[in-house]
């Protein structure tokens, strides 16, 4: 019995569990110390929660691209962060033109729809070109080859857009109608936060409907199960893969515009950190699982917003907000160690009988 237990539990496993328990102890102690100190009011916690929901909604739309591509091709498209960047970084020129001639404030709804469409079309086009040029010729190659190609494509897109649009920051104009806020009790909610939360939720529901309820979505799920069998059943596998990249790219382009409502500045490097956090969210929820991507993204957004103040303020750290990126990536490492299938599991990545 003891020998069997020793075979199952290695020294590395014990060491990893000790690290996890140490992290958990620090988190619990810091959270209790912060709550007992009463340094933050209930209003401040609610403000942080609302901000986290808005941020999580953006991560969810980006994470969908990682999840869909992994479900179909079993690869991580690390260039997806640049797909996210390409849309808003292109649409900023249209936004500035509309603002310059006063149309952005005269017709804010039409203007934002035009900006959104341009961003989605550009991101979708970049995603489709990536699939056609970089990934399709490597479909039969070992998994490491497309992964390296994706990293190379990421750098290529970053510096291509830097050469085309410049290395400086571009300010995104916000319509005057969205610059206010509403007061609900003691909680102040900005109009931009409302737009981001509702917009992300509507987009996620729409994409979930496509994947789960339409013929194209059923074909996508069939291809994710088995490409060869799907092809024998008359499904055009290449077309479905292109559709998958198109959906992921369009959602990333929409996420890019929502992102500018919270952070109204864009540049060629803007996709790197949101892309990594969206990937973390996809892994947390269960890579290949659409609902898991949404759940993981909301959790990452909330933890990133609330976590630094909750976990580290009670430990006496002077600027806990600067540790939000460290929290997100620590979650990624812990999930990969203790539950690599994520919270809801790899629905599309499971081995099928």
C-alpha cells in the first residue's frame, strides 16, 4: 500500500502542492487582513467589481478566438493578440476623421457602428490571411511547427503595423454622449462600462448561438470531433476552418473597440498583454470550451481588478495595483500545474472514442 502510494505521488508532485498551499495561505491571509482593516468601503469594492466585469467581457471575446481555433486545429494561435490589435489600430484613423468633422458627436451611434464594422472586418481579414498563408500549409506538420509559426506571425504583424502606422500612441476619441455616468445608490457606473459589459455579453451570446444552434456551428463541432469523418459526411473542412478563424477575428475586432472605451489609446503593441490574459482565461475555463472561455475571462477580469487590493493591501505592499499582471500569470501557472483541463474541461479537446 505504501509502495503503491509512493509510485503515484512523486517528490515533484509534493513540491508543487506545497507551493500551491503556500500561495493559497498568502492569499487567504492577505484577504482577511485587508477585510479586517476596513481600508476599502463597500462602494469601492463594487466599483472594482464593475470594472472587473467590463474588463472580463473584453477578455472573453478575445479568448473565444483561442478556444475556437484550438477546438478545430488543436493549436494555440499566439498571433491572435495581433489580430485583436489590428482592428482598433486601423479603425482609429476613421474614428479621428469622424471626430475631426464633428460627425462622431452628431451621430454617435452610426459613427460607432462604422468604427466597429471596420475594426471587425480588418481583424477578420487578418485572421483569414493567417490561416490561409501561415497555418494551412502546416496542418500535417508536427504541433511544434505551427506553434513556432504563430509566434513568428505575431512578431511579423506587430512590426508590420508599426511600419504602416508608426510606433507612437494614437488617442481614441470617445463621443460626448458616453463621457457621463449614472449613480445607483452610492455606486457610480460610467456609460462606457455599461456599453462594454452589455456589448461583450451580446456578442458572446450571438457567437454562442452560432456555434451551438446553426448548421455552420454544428459543422464546426463535427470538424472538431474528427476532420476525416466530417469530410466523408460532406462537410467542407477548409471552409469550416476559415469560418472559425473569421468568427474569432471578428470577435477580436469587436473586443478591440470595446477595449478602447476603457483604455482610449492604441499602438502596435496593445494586443500583447490582453492576448496573454485572454489565453489565461481560455486555459482557466477549459481551452476548447466556449462557455469555459467566458467563465474564465470573467474570473480573470474580476481577480485582476479586485485581487491586488484584496490580496496584497493587507500585507503592507504600497502599490498593490502594479501586481495585477503578476496575479493573472500566476493563475495561469497554477492552473497548468494542478488542473490543465481548466474549470469546465477541454470539451472540444477531449479524446473521442
